């Protein structure tokens, strides 16, 4: 699989906690955001370039459901109470724009090893902010691997595009515990 797939876009509050999904009993926005899968499909298909990029850059890797079912689930869980609540098309367009503007390999070589801090430093030089690095262990060899990289951004501006990159509040996630951990770039 190619490196650099989108896992998701999640809104976090000022305390680095996930923003909960829309709830009709405790609404986070007014009017209520689009919550029908058929409406979301029609909206996404209205941007042909986006519709063609989504399966490649934001594929459904973990489930047997359809891609649109997966994107709808992501929208419902993470987008409906985000700053994009009234602009679902912008939510998906911004995710694809973020990914296409970011060189996913960032100069890292597959099969090479790095410290977590080296990876953080490489990303910082490229985007001006420190990411959060997630590690896992290879099932067979038990080698520590780079699993995911979280890039944190400020709130979107009035044009409904993401703000500037900002330092993530936690640099380590999963099995990474310090900048000196040695990880392999799979």
C-alpha cells in the first residue's frame, strides 16, 4: 500500500479532546448538518475531481462497507460538529487538499530506521510544526514501526479551508513513548 493515505479529519477542542458527533438532543450547530448518506453522495459526486480522488487518498481500509458508507460514517462522527458542519463538501475537499499539499514520504526511506525525534524534526522542517507519531509493532518481527502520523492544524478560516499547521500537544501515541524510540519506516 502507498504511504500517505488519509485516516480521518477529527475536530479537537482546546483541551485536545475529540468533539462529539451531532446529537439532536444536544445540538452543536444550527441548522442541523446534512446527515443523510444519499445527500452526502450527491454532494461529493458534484465535485468530479474530489469524487475521483477520494477512493485513492481516503480509502476504506478496515471494513467491508462501501466507500460512501465509510465516508458518511466519518462525516457523521467527525464532521457534523466541526467547523465544517454546514459545509460537508469543504470538509472533504480540505482533507484532500491537505494530503495533496503534503509530501507523504517527507524524505523518509522505506525499510530504514529513524528515531521518533528524527521523524518529528523532518516534519517540523517541512511544515513548521511538530506532528504526533503513532507506533505499532510488526506482528512477526516485533520491530517498532511508524504506524500513523497526525498533523495538527488550526481552525479553518472564513473560506472553510484548514488553518496553518500547529504543534500537536502530544508527540507520541500508541507504542511510541519517547523521541529516542527507534522506529522503522515500513
